[in-house]
C-alpha cells in the first residue's frame, strides 16, 4: 500500500475513486459533497437517488460522470458530539468500508478527503489519526495507492506529521 499526502481539490484527481464525505440522504450538500456534485454534473444526483441513502459509516459507489475519477464512493461520516457517542468507531468504519468497496470494484487508486472534519466538526488531528490507522491496517492487495487529499495547509501538516515516512506530494 502506497500512501500519499496531497494538498489539493479532490475533484481534480485522476484516480479510480474519490471518496465523498456525504450525508445519509446521499442527495448532495455543501463542502466536498457540493464540490463533487458540481464537478460530476447532474447525473451524479440521478445515480444517487435510487440508492436509498446510506447509513453513517457505510459506503456506496456510483460512477464519477464528468469527474476525472472513474467512481465516487459516498460515505456519511459521524457528526461530532464530543466523542462519547461512538464517533471514532463510525469514522473508522467510513474508511474501512470505502476501502472494501474500492477493492470490490477493482480500484487501484483511491483519494479520501478528511471525512467529518468540516460541517460535522470532528477534531482534525483525531480524525487524521483514525484515517491513517485504518488505511495502514488495510492488508488487501487493492487499492494499491491511497491519497489523503488535504484541503488546507493545516490539514496537510497534520497528515505530514502522521505519515512522515510516506510520500509527501503537493
Ligand atoms: N477537496 C478536498 N477536500 C475538501 C474539498 C475539496 N474540494 N472541499 C472541502 N473539503 C474538506 C473540508 O475542508 C473538510 O476538511 O473536506 C473535509 C470535510 O468537510 P465537509 O465537506 O464539510 O464534510 P463533513 O464534515 O463530513 O460534513 C458532511 O456537510 O457538505 C455537507 O452534505 C454534506 O451533510 C454533509 C456534511
């Protein structure tokens, strides 16, 4: 498993799958969800409608449509309620279930945003540790490359500190 840290807009990445920090309706929203739907075009929402939503921590795949990525893997992260409502476990489930879906669909490269760290207010450092730990403990052959797509300098430095011996790419 090759882990890469990049500071970029996830909608620009030419990878097999990008992960969308969605909500349980899967009918779009703001943040990275909004950016992905804008870049993918209206077909993405049409592809999400029949999925019937998605539970927190679970993951569902659609085509990427106008995105450079082949697929979008939608996963609703947990809303932060202070850390005593199983948020860590649910966030870990997001990463593990997205990796499972990616492997099942033969994805060799997957890019994650920092799930739940925006509107859902999960503390960034704790979320990054959960993300890196879940990916590092993934032992299946696919995906071969996982990119942590950081949207801010602060996020980029958090991930760089956690992954100092992995490839750091801007
Ligand atoms: N590329 C990469 N990362 C991005 C992008 C982008 N284009 N846009 C935002 N981000 C980052 C944010 O900076 C944040 O670190 O994605 C992370 C997740 O933030 P949100 O998008 O707010 O997602 P989340 O905290 O999981 O909240 C999900 O917000 O947008 C709604 O429909 C969504 O209801 C759901 C909720």
